[in-house]
């Protein structure tokens, strides 16, 4: 006789309604948990909810709670092709009358996330305009046993702080907002314009100026390329000394992790641009699984990874799956710190919960886009030679699983 594990339902607070928080909410509810999603903005989308109103933001993003979450600039187009972006059961389809490009503008991804939210009926779980200001432990027993969480949140335009207790908290607040400033000699004394790319939106304020863009990342390169049309001179730099410069302004695009609301009594720390200790980038061993993080690693195919994390969290909380011992989790974290090996993240997660491995075409399309960007920075979003791979993708179950007729929002794949 096969004995079924007894599962239980938890009251879970999810912080953030970006891609990570939305998929976490869906998976938690699917697993039978009661879910409240706190979202400080008026809409879903996270980074993809473009916000042009940056005039009240500190130009270097030094405020504890940033006023603006999204770091998207007006002209931003995806750096990854749309085919690899979709959650596994909700492909990012081309729709007539919308931005049909393979590397569409940021608004198209926002629309995809809104579609996802409607399709799975997630809106009813979300408290909009509600910022979480404090998350702390209650009943901290041995190794997180019986652990619960106090969550204090504040609705915009209302001074009242609401305090609630949750069995578990999922942190899905993203990490592309908090500027990480470089250490540049002369920076503090610099009197001319300086801003972080978090508050950069359009090139116009830099008309006829000489500008240094510090950081040769994809956004640094994008911003430099559009400044070429308006600025007098552009310098794209990786390391610099302001004392030697006579330029009127500079932009610095580094980003860091920050959880100003989270009090774990020093158990989880951000150190050297790393959040830890986190078992499989999700669970602090002493607080697992009641505290978890979705979306922490960088440099991977994001959405399916968030989805597999969310499924695992949901199943651990219900008791369907179990974590290894504290010792084994810590050992695994130490091994990762030594190896710094980022390969196979998504597939490894899949193995924990029987989630299918990433399709080969997804990995290959990602790599071909990166290679193309490396050699054809100005044109890689519109000129590519991976059409065979693209056809393979379109014929795969990921794209054929949903009959176009049954989709309320979409037209057939182009
Ligand atoms: C310029 C730029 C370009 C990018 N291009 C790509 C790309 O081409 N492809 C790709 O895959 N990824 C790209 N990304 C990465 C992008 O961040 C991820 O795709 C994705 O948005 C991460 O989702 P998330 O839900 O983890 O975080 P986010 O999208 O950042 O969402 C976090 C949410 O949490 C909310 N929140 C934060 N703090 C609180 C609080 N205290 N209380 C309540 N709510 C809170 C925020 O308002 C937000 O809605 C890009 C990022 C940037 C900045």
C-alpha cells in the first residue's frame, strides 16, 4: 500500500507582485494555502511597470525606502528573446495589435504579466498600494520549528499600520532597484550632475553635455547608445577616477540586494552583494521553509526558474516535500560558495519537485541571443540567425499546449 504524506494549508504572505510574486501566489494557492500578496505599487509587473516620475527620487538612490521601484528606461527592449521568457504553462505569445517583435519593448512584458494575472485570477489575492515595512519573527522555536511571522504593512494615503501574523513569508521584492554605487575617488566632492541608471529614463536632459557612463553592462551599453544622438561626448567606462575628469555628468548602473523591512536577527545578511545563507538560493536553513526568497540569482532564464522555486516552496509548506537536515543544507551552501557554479540551476530545482527540465531550445536561444549581443550590440534585437531554433521552439509543447482559440487574450503565434 502506498502511504500519502499528510499535507497542510498555511497562511502565507508574499511580498511583491512582480513576476516572482505572481507565480509564487499562483503556486501557493494551487497547493491549498491561503495567500495575501502585498504590493506597494498600484499595479502588478514589478520592474516591468515603467514609471517616468523619478523627479522626487534621490539621483543616487540613497533613500532607505526608494520612491520608485522600476529601473526601466523609456526605450528599453528585452535583452532576452520573448520565446524563452514565458512561464512553462503560459507562453509569451505574439499578439496582433501589440508589440510583435522578438525582443519587444518593456510594456509588452507588462501586458504579458497582466494577462497571466487575469488568466489565473490572481488579482483578488493582491493588496495594491500596500508597502510592507516590517517582517519579524514570532515564536522562534528550535531551528525554526513553530516559527511564525509578524508583518506590518502600510497602505498608501493612510497612516495606519496594519499588523498581521503569517505562518510563512515569501520575499519576492526583486533586486534591480537598489543602486550599488561604485567607489570612485572624488565622487563625494563631485558638484556636477551624477545619477544612477535606476533614475535614468530618457536622454534629453543630457543634450549637448559630455557624459560618462560607468559600467559596461547591457544597460550601460544601451544608455550610451541612445545618448550618442543627443550628448556632446560619451565615454563608456568600467573603472575611473573622477578627479581626472572634466565632464559635467555621469551615470553608474550597478544594482544591489536590499531588504529594509526584514528583521531576521542577523540570520540572513547581505554581504559582498550576496544574500545568505540561502539553501538553493531560497531558504535560510535556520528559518526554512517558513521564510523563503524567490528570484535571488542573476544570470539565468528567470521566469521558469521563479516558477520552479515557487512550486518547491508551496510543496515544502504543505508538507508534501521535505528539506534535508540543517547540516546538509549548510554543507550545500558552503559547496556553492566555493564553486560559484551557476550551471543547471533550473534543472536542479526541477529535480526537487519533479518539474520538467528546461527545454534545450530555450537554453540554446538564450545562448544565441547572448552571443549575438556580444558581436552585434546595435542590431542583435532585430537581426539574428537562429530561425531554425525558433521554429523548433514554436513546434514544442510549450507553444502548442494552449489552443489559440481557448486563449482569451491572444492571437495565434506569428
Ligand atoms: C533595465 C532592466 C532590464 C531587464 N531586462 C530583462 C530581460 O530582458 N529579461 C529578463 O528575464 N529579465 C530582465 N530584467 C530583470 C527583471 O528584474 C526580471 O525580469 C523580473 O522583473 C524580476 O522579477 P521579481 O518579481 O523578482 O522582481 P521585480 O520585478 O523587481 O518585482 C518586485 C515587486 O516587489 C514590490 N515590492 C518591493 N518592496 C516591497 C515592499 N516593501 N512592500 C510591498 N511590495 C514591495 C515591487 O513594487 C515590485 O512590484 C531586467 C531588469 C532591469 C532593471
